[in-house]
C-alpha cells in the first residue's frame, strides 16, 4: 500500500514541479516558513555575505565584505561592480536584503549570530576615503560595522575575540613590529582598530555579545526559538586559526605550527586561519570555510594546506561554498573527492575566480562519480573568455543571489537564483529538487547491508574470518559487524563466542589464552586463522564500513583507547555504528552513532538530546512496526533492524525474514544488519 502511494505521490510531484517552478520565475520568492533552512548567498559584487535562516527562525550572517572603491582593481574588467547599483554601499545592500527576507514572525530585522570567517576586506570591510562615520559611536561604517550599526547583532563570532593573539599578538609589541616593515599592515590595523571600536560600542550600548569560535562545539551556534522541534539540526564549528575538529565528538587538534617558532614574516596569514562551520539538518550537510587554502606548492609550507585535515573531519556534503572564491590555491583534489558535493556555491568577484585548474578538479569524475552543479554569484566576462566553454558548461547559473532552500526535515533542497539587478529580488531560476545524500527514508535510497558476524558465512567460511570479510566486500555490502573480544595478553581479536569450540574445535576461553597460541588455530571451514582487530580493519579500510560489537563488560579504559585509536587510524570511526556492551556505547557516544532501543530513544527525545546525530534505533526486525519506524523518522533517527537466523524459532527463518524485510522496505527502511542468507531480497546493493 505504501509503495503504491509513494509512486502516486512521486508521479504527481514530477508533474507539478515544472509548473511550480514556472510560476515562480519572475515572481517574488515565496517566504521562508517554519521548518525550512534558507541559506542565502548575497551578491553585492564587493565580497562575501551569506544570510541564513534556521528552521525555527534563528538568523545568522556569515561575513559582510566591502572591497574599497579606491582599490586599483575597482572599475576594471578584473573586478565585479557593485550590485544592484551604487546608490547604496555594499553593506547597505546587505542590510536591505536581510530586511526583505527576515522571518515574518520577527517584528524587526536582527541577527542572532554574525560570524566573521577572517579579517580580509572582502569578508569584513575596509576603511576608505568617503566612508561615513557612525552616529552611534567612534567607528567608520564599512562591511560588518555598517551592517551591525543598522541591524542589531546578538552574538558576534570571530577567530580572535577578546585577546586577538593568533598568529601574532595584535594588541601588543608584535603588532607594532610588523607595521614597521609592512605598510599594508598599517592599513589593516586601521580596519582592525575600527572593528574593535565597533564591538566595544555595540556591547556597551546594545548588549551585543562577542566570542571566539569554539572549535568542535555544536552548542555555540544554536537554535534560539524552538530548539525542541528541530533536534536533527545543528551547527558544528569545524575550524578556527590552527585548531581543527577531528570529526569525533568535540575533540580538536592543533594543525598549524606554533607561531612563536616562526619569524613574524613567516607566520600564517589570514586565509589558512579562516573559521569554518558545517550545518547539518537531518540528512542535509552544508559546509562553508571562508578563504581556506589547500595547495602547498612552489615553496609554500606544508601547513598552508588546511583543506585536507578539514575534509577528513567533515566527510561527504550536499552543498559546499568554494574555499577562497575558487582561487588557484584552494579546492584541492583531496578536499573535493572527500566532500563530493552535489552543489557548489561560488561567491566570486575577480577574474581569477575560479582558477582553471580548480574548475577542472571540481568537474572531474576521476575524483568522484556522478553529477554536480555549480552556481556563481557573479562570473566576469574575462573568465568566460579565458577559460572557455568548459566554464559555461559547468555552471548552471553565473549571476545572481543564490538561495539554497532546504525543505522541512532536511531530505530535499532546491537552489533558487534571485535577480541581483534590483531590490525586488525576483526569482530568475529554480534548480532541483535535489535529494540529500544520506536520506535513510527516501524511496530511491539504496539498501545498505551490514554483514552479521563479520561477513558472508553461509557454511563456507568461519565467522569474522578473512574470507568472510572479503566475500562481503566482493558482494557489495556497505558495512561489516565485527565482534570483539580481548585475549589474556590484552590483544583485541574479532571473534563472537566466548570460546573457540564452534569453528576451531578448541574448548578454551578467549580471555584465558595469549595471542601467540590463538594465532595457531585454523578454522573449519576455510582453514583460516583468527584475526586481530588491526588486521581486520586493514582488510576493511577504504572498502567497507564497520559496526562494532564488544561482547564483554569490564574492559579497562586502555582497551577502549586502543579500540578508538585503531578505528581512527584506519579512517573507520566517523561512519561506524556502535553496539555491544553499555561500556562500549558510553565510550563512543558522541564519537560515532550508538545503537539504542525504543524506550531509550524516547527518553533521549524527552531529554532533548541531539538524537539524530547521536543514535540509531537498533531492534530485531520482527519487533519493529510501521509506527516505531515512523516515530524514529520523525526525529531523523536512523533505523537499523537486525534480521538474523536465530530470531525465527517458531517459523521457517526464510519465511519470517522475507516477511519482515518486505514490510520494513515498504516503510522506507534501508539499513539492514542481516545474515547473508537473506540478502537476495535486498539486492541491488548500494554503498557510499
């Protein structure tokens, strides 16, 4: 019944989407509604500015660039002109845009958050001749100071407040030293002091708060109005200065060198110090990272490639903005093949945005397969002439404000281009809908099979053996459940039973034997030895994901530290699913998704935990019902049924398993932990 209804809905959707899109063209944008995530990328022609409306109406601005009109590049074919016209300054146009698209329930335009990614003029403004002074305080109106003068900002985030001591002491002697040998820094410090004066005034007069971005946190930028309604939404702080999130919990590490070990002239510049964030809403992921650099060549130090460690942390995304406007030193191959965006947002203002090699990398299916769409705020004619047809073929749109509108729940999104030639902001084009990559409930989502007990066994191989693992990989399984036990001498091995009787004919406990003796055993069938965890992970790396099942309680912390280190070292922790002992689940909570039952899930929802990010619902397939699946779906929680032979004692296992699998498929479940005897009803398989 559900499948038939879904088909009808899909056919109707396909029929009406073109009509819906046609009706929107040359008309005002339908307003934001509760549950939507709107990500506006504003084209002023003078630098970056993005205005976000979160699902509950919380608002956020990322950057407010204003290139100085007296810059030698201004007014030349190299740079874009101000949009829509020069009757206002760039920040005044940003203010107008925000006022136009504020949620209707908010009586005045205001920003709950403003984030400055780094301190360059095209991201925060620059003092120039003719810039107006504020009537509210001792500062010049440019970029963020002009926006914040006109629209209240509740929380201003940057990479240095209040000490501003990285990569040099901007408030002390080092600041004076660097100004003495570089005039550009003298001008920059004028902007910096103007910015600090703005902060001081706004804090004293209007109660604005300011803080440094806290890397690893997902509790600094939060929903302000109805957080309990959108538990599957969060903003993760990925990077600031030299500190980068590991991708696990709130753990971070220092990537850039200690500035004090370098001469002033050789310390990191603004770009590699950029702030970066990831927004996650259900299955949807969005990344933006200011002017991160990623190409360390031609004498540049290794640490100028900050994209690579950032990519390791965030993994695949649906939408990403181009780092450093797509300049030649950004968007490296590893970053692109790791994020694999479906949509690229290009905020550009110069004729070297994008670099030709950058375009080649973004469009190359050698880095990742499948379609990808590129959108630019303002592509110059010079780019089109120099790069040629490949540029115009790659970009779906080359001018206009770019809105990514994510539908309630985060399963689908559209890209909407708004006219930047006036302040009516009429719709120029609509693209999509796109399906978010990690949608466990989508009808078109491919089944992801998890091989129970370490692989495909079926009487041919021992559980958790090399041959069983290789068979699962060859068959296209997405994930492998590894059962873990600890030997007498502290080695972690992959083995299900407490003893070795079943496959090895040895009636001795795992915990009573050293690895030196265990390694001599041979299985029947298969003639394979037991595996240490590190060997099993080596077989899995870059081929199959891992479900971790610890079989015993009472392990020391060193056991879990070792386990975590091995998973991380093989790049298998981030997408791992954790089951087994309560100790195991507690250790990895916040580092990987942890399996819980229905009652525990209800308690977590009641406690307002981020259930979509922390947990998956793990239950026997013959205990799940459509109502339970719907409950998990409501909160964006992944459902993983186990469909195992031993669950069916009162019915033929093949009959019972097929019954449960078909019901769960009809309800939209796509992850299954199964014995391989049952995989025929779940093919063809899909991975990621």
